[in-house]
């Protein structure tokens, strides 16, 4: 069993190769940050956690304005959905670990701990060609397609998601989907 959700250990990677992986990851993430800063639609914004290039808090400012989730956001004065992305040593060749921090969401493929059920966030579904912006746009579409809502149940809505819970849930969902497969919606569904 591994220590994190589908992350590859670098313990067996030679030091020179590890340094190269770090350079590739750093260059790619710097470019991603620049590209996000240039977005004209202010779809997302990024803050580094403790000034680490490898740990991002991402604010998703927009979802489909015709969705019940957008309506929930307006009614609860929620300006954005806050996510955390952590990038493994071998990014962009492995996916970031992505989870919802707040608000607490129901449905929309958001599970316990804020874990996100999306094939493209798994090693098997990931492509190094995916950008953070593209992943976030796909997540926003999945939230709406999956009927995501802001949780308003007394007591539960204030309880924040935990990373440990998200990692355990993600590990479990990857195992389930590896065993039974993923349901891929028709292209006409978006």
C-alpha cells in the first residue's frame, strides 16, 4: 500500500533523474501560473500555500450560470469554490491530488473529505497535456452535470473537509473504478 493517493514514490529514482523531474515540474508550474494570470474571464485564481509552488489553493469563481449550483452560490453569498491542488514530484507525468476545501458540497462527484471522482485525476486517466485550467473547467462542468449543490444541512455544512479523509476516499474510488471501470458519458453530454 502506498502512503498517498496514487502518488509514485521517488525513493527508487536516481538523484540526477529526480533533479530533472523537479526542474520539469517547476518549469511547467511556473508556466501554468502565468497562463492562469492571463485568463481574461477570471474563471479561476491561484494562491500558493506557504509560498510553495507545489501546493496551490485554487478559487473557482464561475460555474454554469444556469445551474442550481450557481443559484446556491448566489443565495449563500459564496463567491467561489475553494480547492487545493498538490503536485507530486513527477508532475506533469502524474496528476495533481485535487480536493474541495469549501464550501461543503453535495453530489457533483464530490465525495467524503472533498475528494473528487474524475477519471482524469487518476494515473490511468491522466495526460501530461492536461493544463490546470483545463482540469478546472472539466471539474466545473462535472459539478454541474452531477447536480452539485452547496450543503445546507445544519451542523454538516460548517464541518470542513479533511485531507486525510479525501485521500482515503480517493484511494478507494480509484480501486473501485480500476476493478469495475469508468462510465464514460456520450460525447453529446459534454
